[in-house]
C-alpha cells in the first residue's frame, strides 16, 4: 500500500485534467493509425480530416495489406522467432543461473563477473563480426540467422540467479534426500518457484525480439524470413506512400498481437518490466 | 572400548571427508555441465564478436575482400577528421540530452499524479505504458503522417491556434527535436512504471511524520519525502533511459536516414551505413568501438554515483 491522501475536489479535477491531456497525446498515434487504416486515400490526404471515415475503406485497405505482401508470413515468422529464442534462452540460462545461485565450484565468481560485464554490451555491438561469420557459414537470410545471436540472454541468467538465491536451501536438500538429481531439482523445484521471474524474463524477451529491427534489417533479404517490423518497412518503401491506408492496416496488424497480450495481462507486463528493470 | 570408539570416529571422519570430497567433485562437475552451454554461447555470440570488432577496427577490411591490412589507428584518425562522425556524435548527445530529461520529468510527474489517488489508476497506467509495447517501427510510420507538413494532425492543430507549423522531419533545424519528441513519447511510460514501483515502496509513516513536522503542501511533501526516497530509482531511470536512447536507430532509419544534410545522423545509423551499406567492415568496427565506449561510460558514471551515494 502506498500513501494516498484525501484530495480536495479541485485537486481531483486537476489530476484528471492533466492525466487525460497526457493520455490523449499518448493515444493519438494509436487512434490515428486505426482511423487511417479505415479511410480511402482522399480522406487521408485532406486538410479537414475526421475521426471516422465518411467512406468506409477498411476492406480495401486490409485486403491490400495482406495481398500486396505476405503479411501473415511476417507475423508467423515473428511468432516462430520470438518463441524459439525464448525457449532456447530458458533452456540455456536456467541451469546456469541455478549453478551460479546454489552450487559451489571453482570459477563461479569469474563466470558471474562475465555475465555482469555482458549485461553492458548493447546488442548492436557484435553485429559486424556475426554478419561476417554467418556469411562464411552461409546462414544469412534464414531463421538460424534471426535466432542464433539471441540464444543466450545474460539478463535472463542474472534475473533467474537473483530469484533462485531466494529459494531456501532446505527445500533443495530435502529434494536431494528424496533422491532427485540436480537437473530434476531445477525443472521440478526451482522453475515452479520462480514463475514470476520467468514471466518477467519472457515478457522482456518477447517484446525485445518481436520489435527488433536492427538485426533483421542486416541479416534478412527475402520476404520469406522477414519479421513484422522489417516487413512493414519494406512494404512502406515499395508503396512509396501511395497506399497509406494499407500501410496503416499493416501497422495495426503487426502491433495488435503484443497490444492484445498487454491489455489481457497488463499487471504481468508492468510487473515484468519493472522487475527486469529494477534488478539490472 | 574407548580406543575402539576413537578408531571408529576417526574412520567415520575419514569416510566423511572422502564423501565430502567426492560430493564437491561431483557438484563441481554438475555445475560445469550446467553452465557450459551458457558459457560457450556467451563466448560465441558476445565475447569473441566484441574482441573481433576491436581487432577489425585496426584493419582496412572491406566486406568480402580477399585481403586485409593492419593499418593501426588510421580508422580512428580518419574518424576524428570526419565531419559526419562529429555530427553523428553530437547529434546522439543532443538526442540523449533531450530524451532523458524529457522522459524523466514526464515519467515522474505522471507517476506521482497516478499514485495520488486510486481513481482510474489502472486505465492511466495502461495508456501511458502502451507506447513501450507497440512496435516502434510501425509507430514511426504513424508519426510520419502525424508530422506531415500539410495534412498532419500536429500542423492542422497548430494552424487552428494560429501558428504556422514546420516540415518537422525535413528541415534540418527541427528534425532532431522531432525525433526526440517521438523518443520521449515512447520512453516516458517506461520511466513511469519504474517511478511507480519506487513510490509504492515509500513507507506511509514518513509522510505522516513529515506532516507532523509541518510539511503541509504537496510540494513540501514531495521535497522532504518523495524526492529523497526516490533517489536510487531516479538514478536508475537516468542510466537506463540514457543507455536506451543512445541506441536510437529505428526512427532515424525509417523516417530520415540521417538527413536532411546529416542533421539527424546518429552513431548507430553511421555504424550501420559504414558497416552494412558501404560494407566498410573495418571503419564500421571503429565506429562500433566508439559506440561501446559511449555506453560503458554511462554505466561507469552510474557506478561512481552509486559509490558517492552510499557515503551519506
């Protein structure tokens, strides 16, 4: 519970006026995106725009968005790439986090320092060498190119380690006495106890990789492998601004999955971001 | 009898020691097998590439070329003499210097306003956070039309109140501020949730005590309790938003490509152009190194500040 003081009626209205004004600024781009996606070109390029279209053009815009480019393919690629990345990140990071939190071994301090150092490396820094390596391996322009650079999440290791440290040792010892192996302990005892951290890690990872633009722009040329942000940029460049309604329709489609997920699990999202944010 | 027990206990302790030793060994073995996949990947996709960037930055390698020469610090020397690089560095600083305070103040004010009463709390929090979740690339294309000189909502609104708008994204005097505006729009919600989590952690007793001490106005309570208690969160918001805004790329690439006349050229866009459009891997690597040092500098400044803080 935080401190809430009884506000005077004036203060209450001032609070709402200020917050509503800000909220309008935050929402206008979203509202306008949807509005334009329903309008014909002459209603988009007008100096007297209205919120609702006079001529409904939704069908034309959305069907063009799906016809002119493989929009569903982009969304599907986004799903495949983000889910694979997160699955591999969990499989790799969780055992390592457990070892760092609960086991004693030579080199532990060094490994943890390495993790902390890597937290500071921005994702764009390894791009040039990775591009060269993938070119040598002939795997540019593939799912592998989209996924491999992000198979390790040092943020994930760090988060899970912090959380695992809070699990009591007695619980682990009891499991050992029951004859459980360490790997079984990780998946049967630690993971169920660390769901909030895992959810936070998942939300952070999915938002970052669904929206990532820098690396797909470098690694991918074929529409077949494009992720949503790269796909919509190519569409916009191809259309050269002629079909703004359809471009907006495509934008709505690629923003929708995350926004829906966010609205359904708002608390989790905000907790997740706060959690990952503060633990850094 | 007593001798026998001694022997047994000695035996036992020996057994125990060897057991402990064996267990330690097996624990280390386990720990290594658990952390090896992570360690190998860290090396492959982070450490080796960073070392490779460092090494490449001393070569003249063009992507795909048969030969490469070590040219010492020539890339760095060329960078120092390059107008585009300096423009790019100073634009990045101006961008960060605008987005960080902008999103900090908006995030703080919004968080305090939201937290000051329970009415519509969830609604406001969701609305301000929405831009963090949405694809910045898609939203950049929406901003492009919002900022359009003749049919954009911003200029139509300004015209209504008697101000002539500009061609925000195509004039060199306004383009960087327009991009920073989009950056603030996108980042404020992020700062807001961090501040909200900080506000929730402030004990009620502190406010009560402040009131007894005569802190009557909202400003007094902010000055004596809220602001000092938010210290650690504030520092964190500053650092994380500085790091995130230094990585500005999406809006630049889609909306301006660094133009007009390099007025919106930023470090990552220069690195992308040199390294991937012109395929100058060596020179691109040198710019990447500058970018990395830039980010590490921010992190180092945070550590220094944290050290200072713990002293008082």
